[in-house]
C-alpha cells in the first residue's frame, strides 16, 4: 500500500466531518433522513462545516495518527465486579469513551464496545488511546445485547467485536440501517438492523432506534452510506444512549415521545474547535440541555477521556459539565461524572 493510499484512509477517521449532504428525493415516500446519495441530517438548524475549513485542521492533526501519545491521568477506579456480579437489577459501569456496561431487568448490555489501543482503518496508524479501559474484556459478565450507534472506528471496533462474539456466541447486536453488512462480512449473523423510530422486543424490553445528528463512514467512498442513531430501551425503567450527536431538536422529540428517562448516557467531549464540531458533537453545556430536553432523571457523561480527537484538554469536559450543572441549578447527584471503571446503581 503506497503512502498516498494510506493518507487517504487515515483522513477518514472520527476527526473528519462529512462532505455536503445529499438532498432528499422530492416526492419520495422514504423518510426525510433518506437522501438520494445516502442518509442526511434533518434538523432545520443543521449547518455543516465547510471542507475548506476542515482540511487545514485535519492536516494539523494528521501526524498524531502515526505516533504514540503519552498516557494521560484520567481518573480510574479499580472495579472488583462486586456490584456487577451482585444480581442488582440496574447497574451502569463506564468502561471508557462511549463504551458502557449496563445491567437492566435481567439483561446485560454493552454500548459501542471499544477496547483497542488505537482506532482507525489501520492497526498501526489511527487515533491512539490515552487511558486504559476500565474493565478487561475477560472480566465482563455474559453479554446479552450490544448496541452500536454508528460505524466510526471509535464506536465500531473490529477486534473488540470479534473477541466479544468469541466469548459471547449468542450475543445479539442492534445496529442502524446498512451496518449489518459489516457484521455479516465477518460471519456475525445475530444482528437486528433498524431505521429511526423502528423497534424490537427482547424478553420484556423494547429496544428502539432513535435519531441522532452525526455522520458515518469508514472509507472515502462510503460517506453517509450507513445510518447513525441513538438508542432507547424501555422496560420498567427507561434508558437512553445518545451514541454520538450534535445538539439538535431530536432530543426534545425523543423526550416527548419516550421520556422521562431514568438514565441518559450523553456525550460531553470532542467539541473544539466549536465552529467545526458543533454540528456533530456536543460540548458539556449542550449535553446538559439535551438531558433537560430528554426529561432525564439521571445523566452519565460519556465520550471523553479515551481518545484525543479534538482540541480541548482531555480533562476539561467534566469540569465544564460541573459548571453547566451549577448554572442550570441541577443537583450534582443527578449528573454523574464516573471514573473510568466505576460502577453505580441507577
């Protein structure tokens, strides 16, 4: 593989924003987020960063994908798994980034599982991990369900998926539209593929694919060819996993339809420079507003502390989240900043 080909692949990482959205087909019976050339964002306030603005910033970040990054001291907690193995009906454990272990009414979930030390199209080049996962894969309890929000490398990690399937051969994946092909190419068949607002039932739980404002792509030729989403899980309690999203009207719509939520897991990192990131990532202030829109009772801040993808200091998101919570006069007990590896009942 020549250097030009490598650079093309490296550019298509979580750092890069999508090209111009396709225009939805006029008069089509397809949902509004189904465009002529892929999926599109539908919020009327959605404004995408221009490629001319993104390109210099991407090129500045490019050397990092070829180099090692020093580990950064993100608060960790050793997990002895006593709470996880304690037969409690509702627990949550932050593994790191968007990977969360959730126990809910007899089922054990993972969200966007990533254990790799580097994420990208090549094992030797990509965004490096700067903090260790909070729990080793071999220490996990049996996993029943895995929720995938979209196909970016920091959310859909091949080596982690393959190891999880080896250890949990009956695990069921829920993925947004056109992501099932990726799994089937790897011989993984127990996959439920859903469009926005579609759902499936699993032994008393309703799992719903709900909207998000983001983009997709793993190569230069598949921009927005697969869907991105958030996930809503309804049982005796209600769980919401935002995946990866910019702030948008979807949160209020989801909150009105399915809230109040007992636990919301909302991204708080990867937001600077704001001008470039605001359409597809939230800062802590956006995340708090999304929490309010969702009518959440508890919020866990995720999507920070693992991968240096953007320009804000790695330890800044939780500090800004605390300030945003105080400004909105919310209770600190209702907005959680867990240590990596920390478990909590919800």
